[in-house]
C-alpha cells in the first residue's frame, strides 16, 4: 500500500497539474460560449477540502472532464468527474462544494461495485433498478454529509424525503422503497456509473485518459480512512463507520460464509410460511374451502458466538465483523438477525441493532449445545443457525430442525487448550453442518 501511496500526488501538486478540463482551457476553449467555468469549479473543490479536510486526498484525485451530456456532475468508476458547464454556471460555489463531496463519496464507498454485487445477488436488471440503486446510494451519503460548511444542493435526495430512517446502508434502503410517486421527481438523477455501476454513453472507459488504476484507487481510500481514524472527532458517524470497514476489507472466507448462509436460507422449508392473503390455486378443487398458499419470507438467522476462554479478544472482534457480513448476506435485514453469546452456558439473545452494542460475555468452558438449545427455543424460531467458534466444544447429537453453518477460527495442530490431555483434539463439526474456515 505504501508504494502505491508514493505514486499519488499530493493536493498541491494536483492543483498545479492541469487535468482534462484545464487542457481545454490551455487551447482557448474556455473563451467559447458556454465553456466550463474552471475557476468557479475549482474554488468549490477548494472550499470542500477546507471544510472536509479528511476528504482532500480523494477530492484532488478526481480528474474533471467537461461534458454537456451530464445533467449536473457525475463520476465513473475510474475516478473521473464529468461536469456540465450549465450546471456550474447556475449553482453557487457553496452548493458546488457539497456536490463535490457527494460525488467523491460514491467512489470512496464503492457504490458501483456494491451495486453490481446487489444486482447479481437479487437479479436486478434495467435502468429503473439502477436508478433505484443511485437513489439508495444517495440516501446513504446525504443523511449526514451536509452542514458544518457544506450547503445541500437544490432537490437533494435524503432518507427523510422518502420517509426512511437515517444512518442505513445502500443495501438496506433498497429493500425499503420502490420507484413510485415519491420518486417521480428524481427521474433526472444521474450520478454516473461510479454511483450505480451502469456504464454511460459519456464514460471514457478503462482506457480513457487520466483514470486511476485499481491500486491507486485503493491507495486513495486508505489515505482517507487514515485521516478519519487519526482525527475521529472531525468526521461524521457514517464516515467513521466507513473508515473502520476500509481497514477490514471483505475477505474470501466472508464471501464463502455469506454464500453458505444464502444457500442454507434458500433451501427447502427455510423462510417458508403459509398465508391466506393469497389463497392457493388449489382452492378451486375444494369447493367451500379456502386453502392457504406457501410464500417465501426473508430468513431469520441466529448467530451463536463462542465466548469461552479459548477464544481470543481478536477473534471476538472478528466475530463482530462476521455478524455484520451475515446481516448483509440476508439483504441487510438486521431485524431478522439475533446474536447469542455462549461459553458453557447460553447468555441473553440480542437482536442485531448495531454490532458495537452486543456484550460478548463469557470466558469459561465451552458447551455450545446450550447455545443451540436456547436459539431453537427462541420465538420466532430461526431458519438458519450460524456458529462462530474455535471448534473446542461438544456438538448436539441430533440434527437441528433448521440449517446450520459453522465458521471455524483457525487453530494450529497441538494448539488446543486441555491441561488434562495434551494430545486432545476436539471433535469435528457434525456432517449436517456447513463448515467454513475463517482466516
């Protein structure tokens, strides 16, 4: 990472170096009617960097491109910012500064990559769904980006306008609204392929001028995350959360864990229930009777975390990150995920509201059978049980009524803690559990 950072110019160097739009100015294009007002645009960027200093590296890493096909300002995934001259002319500098911060936020938070993943996982296709992703991404950014020197632009999209709660992620907002009367006025919205992943006709593409490589983009994100964590009092809660996740990027085992959970949740019987809201088509064959139909509902997941003395503090911290990954694997529905700390005795079942609020009590021996029993007795019953453990535990003799996924913390041979038997090796997880090695 440090080598990539060395190749990135600092803010002062990028101010002196002309970008694509400044190259037009050098040829006299700035004297043409309707030319982009670079002085105003860059004054707004400088104001944004002054009021949000932790974003300065990202703001000056963006390369501006004049485009009359862009409604306002838009970004692509290669860190180019396409700017409409007419939009710059009619927008005050204070509002332009807010737009700079908004657009670079899409790139820092990887909304294009996340939109692509959501589209694949949920089968979302078409410009309408991409517009919905753009709106959801805007809600994630705009709930706390303005104020303290940044003026919100006209017609800003925020969760309150859609009657949604603040402080959520794009994936969660996507599950809570559809295109309809409240979003009719947002049809003009277009933050570019950097916001929703869908290529635009004005995009210069991966081979175009002045785009950042993948390594350079990661280096910018790392620098911004360093600035936020180094002076946490200067950043909003949303940015602090982003910086924490930037230092703990998704790992291959998390993808495997998420895939295992989705597979378990989509199996026969998981998340299935009967409803009379839509009668079964078979009712026609039984005159005088109304038969319920079978419907799918989001699966409920119970996460059992091993808090025994053999699990380190670092592994418990990793378990919290895995819980966050699990909530994303089921579509961001935190209300359907519960957490149960367990060592030799099962503790209190906690609904997942925020990871840092879960008390991981324990420190004794290990018997996760008590955790299984308590999770299966909870109401409503879970469709999937996820166990995060080092494996040093007895397992239930019988298969639970729901599907089970086991995430195993790594242990070297001979590293098991058993003073009475130095050759002790714990039993492997049962064959009816899907096992994923963590780390």
